[in-house]
C-alpha cells in the first residue's frame, strides 16, 4: 500500500509555460492596447521569458512565478481603472525528461515545415 499523500505540503511544478489572454471588461472603448502595454511592461520587469502575440502572452517560469505574474497583471489593470478583468489561461508543466524553452518548440515545428518546401 502506498504511503498517504501529504496534500498540505504538495509542491507546485518547478517549471511551466502558460499562455494567457487578459480581458479587461467595462472599458470606455473597444481598444485595450493601453492595458496590453501596461501588462507587457510588467512582463519585462518580471525577468521571466515571455512572448506577446496577437491574442495574448506566453510566459515561462516556475508555476508559482507564472501564476503570481498573471495575478499581478490583474492587479495592475484594476489599478489602471478597469473594474473587471477575466483571463483565459492555458498552462502546462514542462517536460520532466529534458529542459526545453518554449521557443525551442516553435523552432522545431518551423524546421519540420521548412523541410516541406525542399
């Protein structure tokens, strides 16, 4: 029989990649570029690896760092006057058999696609 799990002391994963789309609700205009710019400044200040794209941001770090940063993005947008913020998050833990940066995953697929044109 397996030993009981100590749920109170179960750690979070050492590495994760999360793609998130922060959605300010109730702004005075349809544009949210100022809010996106504020969040990108936060990403840069965090020191974590990140990449903005047209529908959100991908960020990489420990589970705790990444989730804290997304929470800080909420606080920042609220402090800038947005009354309600929703976020869609897709998060995954990194592979346990090797170290791999999120950009390497993209590079690998691009190399496969490049072979299609030869």
